[in-house]
């Protein structure tokens, strides 16, 4: 095989060619890391972020639903293995799980990829607004309320502090772990045929919400607002796709019942 023919074969990899695959998936990575690097915008609002977190505690207590510390203690006392699994999932699923899903989506269900990928971008834009307008410390920063930072206990303080440089530690609202999980879960459930896979995709957001609470990275209120962010992103993506399908490149997904 000539080098030219080999090059053409390599460049033709994927539904729309290798270049398109690199560009489209690269857009996801660029948007993801841009939204994580918003830390500098809210560094001066540490006091406000703790005040907001304590306000969430007060609200949850006022309606009798401040159950997160008890959930953690129950797991520590009777299901410690669940904490260990939750730690591993929290560290790895948000980026790697979502990226794996999007890569599969691009190559296996390309007609739905553009809509779903852009829906994620809209959700990250919503999240940035939430982080700036309402910076909130995660419950792991409130040990006085009985919370334990299980992830730092697992990986050690030095790796955790190094990781903190790459993201905003005062961005608990909305929970993008939950928002991402909902968009992956509900999109995936529409794209697969096997019943067991559909159930797995539908259960994925509930598992992620549990993981965020077991690791003291989010209150249930954060998770609920993450669901609101996901719903808002879907609604805005649909509206944008109908108004400017060519510019937004949603047309292929909207023409498929596989759209999220």
C-alpha cells in the first residue's frame, strides 16, 4: 500500500473523517477545561462561598432534609466498601466516563453526537454563571457539621491540593457531576437497544448523585440544581437548534429519535 493511500485511509477513519473526529472531540475537551479554570474569577469570594454553604445547611435543616452527614456515617459504619467505590467513581467518572461516552457517541451514533455535545457546552455555560453568581463551598469543607472529605483521605492531601489548582473548589452549585450524568444517562438510554443497558443508563444519574453525597462533595440541593442545569441546557439546545440549525450543527441530531 502506498503512503498516499495509507494516509487517505487514516484520514477517512470515523463517520466524517479523522479531522472532524479530532476537531469535534477536541471542542469538548477545550470547553471542559475552560469551564474548570474559572477558579480565578471566584477566588476572592471564599467567605461568600462558605456563607452560602451554611445557608444550604440551614435550609435543609429547616425542612427536615439535612441527611447527608448521617448518610456518610451509616456508610462508614456498615458499608465502608461503598465509600471506597464512591471515591474511585468520583475521581474518575466525571471526566473519563463522560469523555468515553462522547467518543462512543461520535463513532457509533454520530447523528446524535452534535446535539448532545453542544448540550454539554450549554450546560457548562450555565454552570459558569452559577459559580460566579453563587459560589458555594462543598460540604467536605464543613467538618463541624460531621462531614468527612473521603476523597482526600483516599488520595492524600498533597495530590488533592495539586488537583485543586486545576479547578474551582468553591463551585458546588450546580453539581455538574449530576448534570453530566443526567445528560449521559438519558441520552444513552435512547441510543441503546439492550434493555439492561437502558436500565444502566437510567440508573447512572442516581448513582452519581449518591456518590457526590457519600464523598461530601455535594449537598442534595446541589444535585437538584444540577438537574435543573441539565434540563435548562436541553431546553436551550433545542431552542437554538430550531432557530439556527446550520450554525449550531444540531440538525442531524434533531432529525433523529436518538436525540437526547
